[in-house]
C-alpha cells in the first residue's frame, strides 16, 4: 500500500517536472497578433465614440502563455496585447486598448467631427503584442486591417432660399400650371436632413398654391383691375421638420390682356442741362404677344415747335448768329431787340421772354419804319433777304413782310416781300434804263409752309434776274415769274418798312402782315452760301443714336434734316430693341430753353405675307428740360477816381475801366453726407439749410453798353472812344450815340474785358467840368442774362495858381463877417460860369486846408493845457503858503475889482471871435470841409467852457464876513 502511494507521488512529480521543462522551452514569442481584415464603424457628428462591426479584438496563438492573451486561462500575466496603431494621413481617430489580457480595444475621434466637411473616413489599423521579457523584445505586429467609418449627420442647418426674392409676371384671365419655381437648399450632409420636403405660402387668403417641389400656380383667374401685384411670403421645411431661417418674398405682377406695344420706358424723362446725351429708352422692348412678326417700322418724333422758332437755338441777335455761322460783314438787322441804339422796334409786341428767341408779333395793325440810311441796297448788286416767319391761313389780301416804297407823292413799290393766298412773292421793280423792256418783276412760290402756322426759315438770294429761295435749308424754284416795265425816273426818296407798306401818296400804311417775324436781315453785295444757311437753321437740340456694331447691318435708321424725327426699320426684334435703347436726346446749348418736349413713337408691324397682323397704338412721353443754373455776371473794379484836367484834354483821354473784372458764377446746392450733416446739425435745428456753394464758370457775352449818367454827351466838346483795330481783331462791333456806346458781338468774357479796358473819355473844355458818371452793363444771349450796373464816377482836378492862394489868405479883413454860400449839387456833371469855377478849390487844396485846420486846433489845445497846468501850480503854491501862515482873517476886508473879470471875459471872447473869423475864411475857401471844422469848433468850445470853469474855481472866496 505504502509502495503504491510512493509510486503515485513519483509519477506526479515527474509530470510536474515535465510541464516545467515544457514551459521553459515555450517562452519564445513565435506568433503575431491577429485581427479582422475589415471593420465598419459609425460615429455621430459632434460625438467621439465609434461603433465598430465587428468589435476590435486582437488574438495571439501564443496563448495560453503571456503571448496569447485571448485565451480564458493563462498561466502568467506577462503575455498581453500592448496596443493598436492607426496608419493614414490626418486621421482624426485614435485606437485605445481597453483590456490588454483580452486584447479588446475601441476607436474614438480625437476632435468633434463635421459631416458637412467629410462624410466618410478610411484608414488602416494594426495590433502589436508586448514582446519578450520585461523590456518587450521581439515585439510582434498583426497584419493591417482596413477601417471604414461613416459620420452620421445631425439636423443642425435650416433651409435657405437661393434667391433673396422672386418675381414673375402673368397675364390676366389665365390659369397657369406653373408661374414660377422657388428653391431652397439645406447645408446638412445627410439625405434625410438636406432634402426639402415641403414648401408653404405663409401669406393668407391669396389665390395661389405651392407644391412640394416649389412650383407656384394660381388657383383662380387673376384680374388686373382688382390687383396689379401680389406679394407672397413663402417658407420651406427640410425632412427633419426644420423651417427656413428666413422666408422669401415673391412678387407676382398682373398684366392686362396682352396687346402688342412698347414696354419698359418712362413717360417722363428729365434732362439736366450740360450733361450731354441722354438715353431716352434704356430698358424699352417691344411686346409682340407671340405674334409671328416679320418686319417692324417705328418713327420717333420730338415735338419742339413750341420752343423758340421751332426748336432750341442760340438766342443771340441775328447779326451775331450770322457771324458765328461764317457770314461776312454787310449784314443789317431790321428787327433787332429794342435798345438805346435801335429803338424802332420798341412798340412791337414780343414774346416777353428771354429764355428763348425773341420774336415780334404783327396783328394786322402794326408796322415799323426803318431809319433812313440803315440799308443801302442797290438792285444792281446781289443781296440776300433772310427771315423767320410763322403764318397761318389768312384773308385773301396781301400781307407785306418787307417793303421799300416812295416816301411821298406816289405809292410805287420798288421792292417788297409779301404773302398772298399762301404764296410767297418777291417784287423787284427795276430802276429806269435806256432800253425800257419788260423784265422779271414778280417771283411766286406756292408753299405749304407759308400757311401751316409753324416756324420756317426763308432765305432769298437775289442776283437779278435770278432769285433762289431756301426754306428750312431746302431749295425751291418759283412756279411763276411775271414781267413788268422798269419804274419811271423820279427823285422821290424811298421808305423801308416792316409789317406793312408805306403809301407815300396817302401818307399811311397798307397791306398789314398778320403773324410772327424774327431775324429779318438784309445783306448787301454778297449772296448767302448754303453752309451758312444750314448753320442758321440747324437746331441745337434733337435726337441721336449710336448704333451697336452687332446690329448696324440689320437695322436701318434715317433722320429728318433738323433731327427732330428718326425712322427705324428692321426684322429682328432683339436687334430692333437694342437700337431703340440707344436712341438719345441731346441739347448742345450751355443754357438751353427749359420746358417740355413731347415724344411720340408710331409703330407698324407686318407678319407673314406682308400683312399688317398687329395694330399698335402710339406710345407717348415727354422730355423735361430742367431750368439751367442761371449765371450771375458781376462787374467790379475802380468805381471812383480823379484825374487832372490836362488828362481829359489830352490825345489819349482818361481810361474809364482800367481795372475792370468780369466774373460769372452759378450757385449750386451741395448734398451733405450723413456724417458731416450729423456733425453740423445741432439739436435738430430746423433753421439749418442745405449747403450752397458758388462756382465760377466761363461763357460768352454778346453785348456791353456804356451809358452816361446825367446829361447826354455833347459831341462838340466830349466823347467816348475805343480802339477800333482791337475791336475788329476780336470780331466785335461798336455803335455810339449821345447816350454812350454799345459793343456787340459774341465773344469770351476775357476778350470783352480787354476791350472795355480800352474805352476812353475825352473832354476838350474842362473849365466847367467837375465830374462825370458812367454806367456799364453787359449781357449774354440777347439780354437773357444781365450783369449788375457798374457805375464809375470820374472827378476833374483843377489846379489853382499861387496868386489865388495868396489872395484868399490876405485880402479878406478879419472884421468882415463871413458869407456862407449854399452847397453846390455835384451829382452828375456841373456846368457853371467861370466865376463860380474860380472859387471852387481842387482836391489838393481841400486836403491842405483840412490839415492846416487840424494843426491849428492842436496848437490851441496845447496852449490851453499848458495854461491850465500853470494855474493849478500857482493855486497849489498859494494853498501851501496859506497853510504855513496862520493868519487871523476874522476882520479881513477884501475888495474885488469887477473890471478885472470883465477884461478876462472880454479877452477870451476876442480870442474866440478871431478863431471863428479864421474858420469862416477857411469855409469860404472850402465848402466841403465845413463839417469837419464845425466839429473842431465844438471841441474848442468845450475846452473854453472847461477853462471858464477853472477860472470860476479860482475865485471861490469865503465872503461870509465881507463888507462892501
């Protein structure tokens, strides 16, 4: 029994020893860890935990030893999985071992994930064991497994509409399957949360509905008369029930039943002067209502007949306009604007406005006589008659525009231009000649323009026997020419008249004109060329178009002569629209005539077979030309100076405007920005006004007139002169009269300045002249803008001889009372006799007398002050002596001599009389210094009163005990 036990014990020890030997032999790390080849994971954004399928577990075949930790039973704790390693660039994940023994691990995010940035992540992973021994030698790694991780989305974003607002236009009376589509998007990454599942119209009670795809349609027929536009608020929802962050506005305009017409242009178009060309229809297009149109023709008309003489033109005098257009000299204006040098049109009614051309009205009872000698026209020489005329259908009587007839005795018409039965007729009666044969005498033109009540420009070039007529720049031949004998010889003078014809035999006017005339001119010795005629007629405003290159070959554009109308033709609607959008209005005047210019678009379209399938009504609007900023013309310089009489009598004379300056400014209102306005505005003061600035501008002048103030100029001994050569170099003209002189012609302000500097005044008899006053006025655009009245006063310095001064100082005795003469009125100019002139001192004498008077006053004042100081000193000494000596004056008797006081007073009165006499003598020499010397007398009187008071203080005795 004991033997068997020993045998069993020995066997067990053997087994144990065998196992120990086996363990020692197996301590080598032979196998690598093992993991799955592929893993799939899910992670929610904003979370870090990843759910893997299958779970992350590493196994090792070295188990149950320390190298195979995945077995349930191990005999040692040293065999463990030490970790996992992730391979890849910028992988936002990490792998962590949870249990080294079991090899279990997890994958987690390093930071918060954003599905919108990246939905999926793919990388590889390896497991590694702890190696051999305590230092981990011979560590083994598993193979690389692929990991796919999907980031699950959160519904963190709301739908957003692609557009800020939506617009659509529908035609009334129709139900649409779809009017427009609104579309919203969602920034979430998942299909569920990024899809828009529903749209909704928030605005209640509207006849529209919207489906889940965003299509809006009307639920009933719309009526333009009930509502022109509907405004809907629409929202959207994603599939996660998130509402749009902002709702969107949908505007649906209702148009009336479609009629082919022009759409998209403003009825009122404002034109600001000086801005150049202005597009009239920048957004206009032709609505054809889907008609099969093959050709289009449109006429655009700009109505300017009510502006000036048919359109906006420069309003200078007709003579100036002829010069600007290149006409040479010899032009005489028969209907000038009334002025001091041209006053025969004063009695004619005008338009009473300066914004546009000045026109004269003839009502059938008015006419004017042209001064003799103004026109010297010989029918043997070529001459030109030009006139602007507006005339309507009248009576069947002759209506005379211009007539040259016998002044007395007879009623013969030498030449005349008149209207009869809507015909324009020129009468030319030849002078007597040796051969009295029939010669052309009357030229007849039958014209619609004569009686259409619109303004037209007529030019007749007469080179006998040929007469050529231009109407608005177009040539017309006479349809009838009648002949007559030349006039009989006579010495009767002729009378030129406008608006009627003078009947010398009856001494009255006849054949009166009814209508409007302007710019009536006669030019002798030369005919007007076509270039000048076109320039005179051309308007300064009109239509313009710049054709785009891509449509220039497909659209045809034609203008009328004055560019008030243009016609566009084409067959491509898109090209046609582009041309219409490039039509513009242009006014090249610096100061255009303000007011309305009506626009009219007349359109005709054709369909297939050249039939008019669509009727389009005219489109109308107007251009409002705004009031230009009116310039303020300012004249400044020396307005009062004196010159010696010798300068007035010299050959050069006296320059009236040596330092004249002409400046023109306009006033603009400047908009103040919000910051400066907030800074300048104090407590919302309602009195704060807009900022106004003055800006200097340059423009032309056409007239400067110098007139004398006071008596008219006497040509026998005085006059105004200017350098005529300088005038001619600048293209200016001068006319003079007893009132002054007038310089005319369109030129710059600088040139007018230079010419006015040259105006001189001469006077050959200055003995009786003390001063002369003149007034200067300049204007622009025939009196539309007038400067201020710049007045200049020139004084004449008369130099008196030395003997006169001696006589004035020595002859008059002191005891004679001064004689005061009334002051002489020096306004204007004074013409007095030689005796009066001899007693009037010059300016230098006045200055000397004033200075001497002031010196005498200062001397007297000094003497008074010295005397007063001396008396105060004496009184102080007496008081000191009286204090030193205590007298008993109770019984003192003092006797006062009254004659002493009288003598003192009398001596002072004599001194005052002498001063008054000297001052009176000075007043006789200089009347103008009376005021200043009277003030000095007052001051002297005050000093004498003070002296008398001091004397009275010296005689203040204690007379209570005096006995007389």
